[in-house]
C-alpha cells in the first residue's frame, strides 16, 4: 500500500492527512497527537474511525491541520481519517457512513451584519 492522502474539513479547520502502513503512530503538525490534543475527549474523537472498523494499529498518520479551534480540528482530522480508510478498503464505507464520519458538517459561524451588534443581536432600543 502506498501513502493515501485525504482532506477533512469542519467549520474553518482544514486537515490534510498522509496514511501509510505502520505501527499506529499519529503525528499532528509534527507532534504526537496526545501532546497536541491534551484533552482526552479530542483524543477519543481521533480514534473513533479506528474503533468503528475495529483495528487501527496498522496505520501511521502524518497530519497537517490549520484554522479553527481545537474541537473543529479534531473533527476535521476524524473526517480525513475516515475518508482515507474508505479509500484503502471500500468495505469500511458502510460502517463509517452509518456513524456519520463521512458527512461534512455544514454549520459555520454566521456573519455579522451591519447595523447590528452581532449576527442577530440588535443594538439597545431607546423609546425616548
């Protein structure tokens, strides 16, 4: 198996991953994923695609992620991993799709409008 290159997005975070056969090392922006994501919740999000297919120790991942916050980045990486696993073996697609890992979440921050305090909040109204 050669190196599989995929991309995942969530909010404004973009994750590019390079998956190759190996021992299960995951490097995010040159650092170990447990160091990059100190909270266990984000580490679990990264491991979810491997848990669904029951066996993720055979892949080394090199991840480049930019933009967004820590949760958006973790979910972008999860999507990229899921896409790479589907490219590697098409049989994984059904299980990953059922969990919703292959669906791009379209929710973004709504833009601020002119004449308003925020996207929807109005300035205080004064009757007199």
